[in-house]
C-alpha cells in the first residue's frame, strides 16, 4: 500500500482485556510562518498513527530516542493534549478529547520533574488535600487527612512528610509523593513520563520496586514512557519502540527489549552503553550502524520513516508505509524485519 497506512487496533492476546487502548493516535503542531511568507503553515508530525493497549495489572514501556513522540503520546493518553486524530478508550469506552473531571482523574499523568510538580510556597499537606477537594472525593478535613496519610504510607513515607515543604525533601521523596498524589483520586491508569530520569541509581531502585508493588496491589494499568532501556527491562511486561512518531515494534518486553526484530529497535538497543571490562572509565556504546541523522518531523520521509537511515532499506521502503505484521511474538512495522540479522553483522 502506498502512502499513509490506515489506523489499526492492536490485537489483544487471548486472556488480556485492555484497560486503556489508543487507536490511530495522531498529533500535529503548526509551525509559525515567517514574516512575508504565504501558503499553508508547516506542521510538526509529532505522532503518526500510534495504536496500542495496556491491561489492568500490566506495565507497557514506550521507549525511543528524544523527540520520537513519547511524551506527546503520554499527554494525549492523560487528556492534556487533544489528538489531531484517533481515539483513547478506557475499559472499552471512548474518552472525549476534552475530558471532564470524572474522566480526567481515571488516567493520571506523572511527569519527569517531581520538584516542579509541587507549589514551592505550599506544604505537602496542601498538595495532597487539594486534589481531593477539586474532585469532591473527601468532604471534611478529617477525611482528607486520613486519605493523605493512607497515600503517603502506601508509597513508603510517614506522617511527618505532611508538615514539610517541597524544598526540604529529596528528589526520591518527591518522586514518591507525586505518585501518592496521583493515587489519591483513584486512577485506573498511571501514565509515567520518565519517572526515574532525574534520580540517582539507589533512588531509582526504590522507585522501581515501589511501582512493581503498586501494580500488583492495586491492579493498575501503567504506561511507562522512558528512554532508559534498563528501567524498561526491569519494569515492563510489554514494550513498544517508537521512531519519528510511529511505533516500529511492539510485543512482550522479553522479546522487544532483548531480541528485537525491527532494524531500528536493534540499533536502539545496541546503542545502550555496556561495561567494557578491559578498561576503566565510562561504559561504551556499541556502533548502531545507523546512517545519518534523524529526519525532520516537519517533513518526514515518505514510506518507512526509518528508511533513510536503515542499512536494509530498498526502493520499496522509500515508497510504501510498512503495514504492522506479526513476526514471532511481536508486531513489527518493517518490510524486511526477517532479514535484520544483517544489522548486527
């Protein structure tokens, strides 16, 4: 098929009931025209025909390079950015593009910088009581206080944290408090946008273990947006690899994040630094074999978005958008995925 592929729903595996499902999501941003220029304004194709689902009690990691559209997908899932096209459904019901408070609280977004998530002039007690007031979930002060206490204890903190100011807390404590605040309103889905990117290694381990426990205790569906492959490998049940606004590969994390089929996914994993036991100093990254730079999202390449950089590309790749196809246990958008052993050679 030549041109843009039609949106397709990801097929749920037997026994999986999707809690959250994205179908054919697109998001374009206009580029302001320069003075004196005429004609239609250019557009940034931030997200193009993205489809996936995540079940209750499951963690889906969405990985890829900076600028691939991961965070834009996160904002659309949480109702903070209106899609140019496509739908987001919760438990089989399409959510409106402009959500009311009742729908908004069911899908909670946790952003990358926990310190920026709090009002530096107000204490933690106010930060945890406020969402309960906004959503009308706790009528009295005593009820709000009990809910706040339950939430902070669930994330491994204590009552004394309610009397602290954000500036008095560490990054790890704030990261857990952001999660506590999100849980207060009873979400069914958490969308985590780079939740460990600003944390040091020891704190990351604490947050990772906490997320695994919350998933198991509460049966949450979790979408994890991250560029940290090691974190995705530790947390995810399933994984999706994005490139230039599209999903290149999606399937069980054990396959996608260890033995991927798509040439770009293989190159992404090959670029993850690995220890060099023969020398001291920083870990080294493997040569990915990629050709050139990532193309502009304002003028994305025709056909397969990865074809200008792919060592397996043929004339077909420059013309036809590859249809998602099942290859082993994963779904791959590539004309030549079965031949990608050449990439590692």
